[in-house]
């Protein structure tokens, strides 16, 4: 427990440092975006490639990995059934399910895994079940959901599916993981001289990710004064003209806002309900379910803690990306991501005490 709290304290200090850097403006404008890009496109993929390439593939078929898969799939199924009971449209139900079951395994999962458990390998089962199961199933449903944008565009290109699939399967973190798996499957071990550069660059991933996370928590700098303009309106992608998420009237389907749906069906079922369900699933039900599954699987304390910690991560930003691309339930995805990220620290402290 002391070691875990020490690791969480280390994470908190680095996040606080990032926040302070941004608040005090010690770096020029755009520095947060640049550091985030380096962490996401270079450092994190290198870390995962080197870590997975040296891992025993048996760890991905272990009881610990199975507990992660079972937890994720059972939680997703429970959310889908809840959405059905709430009579949500198919697209909105899918986004709510993803918001409650698809975690931030990249930007937060990697540094937390490294600092708490000494290796990023513990996050790989979570990434794989999301990449290979949750995302493809969600895309299949969203491609056919009447409340999601999936029709052929006027230019003749197929809706957002190709773009979303490219986001899911070609983002750098996914590529690094898959290349690492391919190297691990080769007969014999990969020479150190090949992997050492990836280890060197990958070592920057955890601190960079935490610094940029802290910088993102800092209040935005006020924009330069300009002539008065009309209040921002919701854009087609569920954001306002100034780039922020579009509450209280966010896009839930092409040409339809959450206010429109709320007037027909009531705000609880269409807006507040899905957000609260997704948030509760991510911050409470997911970790509790993981603890139960890990205990039934007979995992040792360290493995059990790893499974529960990964299940306690907040909603992934990718869910917001998917919702935006399909122009469906952006309000649910963005608010669930915001709230669960804010709750991440206290939830992880509780997990450390219980698991």
C-alpha cells in the first residue's frame, strides 16, 4: 500500500508540475500540443513496441489477461442492456456503452502502469480487447444506426467508417503495440541493439504524458479581445464554434441536437441518464467488477491490483473522436470523458486501498 501511494504521489507531482508550467506560462504557446504529439506519436509507441517485443506472449493469455477481457466484455454487455432498457437509439446506446467501457489505456494507462507496476505490459490486454473487440463491434452498429451519420456523402465517399477505422487501427500507439506483438511472435529474441533505441525514446513517454495531462488541466488562456459576436452555436461535429464541447445542446445525430431529442423523450433518458450511467460504470462498476473477477480468478495481489487499476482508468478520448466522426451522442462521450478524468485520481486512490 505504501509503495502504491508513493507511486501515485509521484504521478500527482508530475501532473501538478505540468499544470504549474501551463499556469505560469513557462513554455511558449502551443507547447502542450507539441509535447502531447511527441508523447503520442513517438515516445509511447516506442515504449510499447520495445515492451511487448520482449514480453512472453503467454502473459497475454494468462489468467490476468483473461480477467481483463472478461471484465471489459461483461461491463460492455451490461451497459448495452441498460441502454436497451432506457430505449436509447442504437447510435446513442453504442456511444454510451463505449463511454462506460472503453478506457484511456494510452495517455494515462501507460504512465500509470509503468509507475505502479514497473512495466507497460499490464496495459496491453486492455488495449487489445478495446482494439480487437469493442471498436469493431461499435463501428458495425454505428454504420447501421439511424441516429448516426453513415450515409454516402455528396462527394461519393463512404461515410465516416473508413476515417474511423483508420483512427482505430493506424494510430501510432496501436501500430507500436501490433509491431511489438509481431516481433514477440518471431522465433528467438530480438537483439538488444535493435530494441535499445526504442527503450531510450520510450522512457520519455510516461513523464511526457503526465506533464501534458497536467497542462491540459490548467485553465485556458483568455483569447485576445475582439469585436462582439453572436454566441457560439453547436457545430455539426458536436462542438461549438470556439472548439469546446457543445452542451447543453450538443449534436446527437445529423441535424438533431440533444435538446431536440430531450423535448421528445425527456432529458433524463437522452442526456443526463446516459452520462450518469457511463460515468458510474467507469468510476464505480468497472473497478468493482474487475475486483470480483480477479478474486474469482485467484490472482495474486499484484496481478489483481493491475487488473483493477486498468479497469479504473477514465473514458478514452478516442470515444469522443468516434462519436464526433459519426456525429452521434457527442454530448455523452465528451462529458463522460471529462467527468471520469476528473474522478480518476480519487478512484485510483480508493483502488490502491482496496485492491
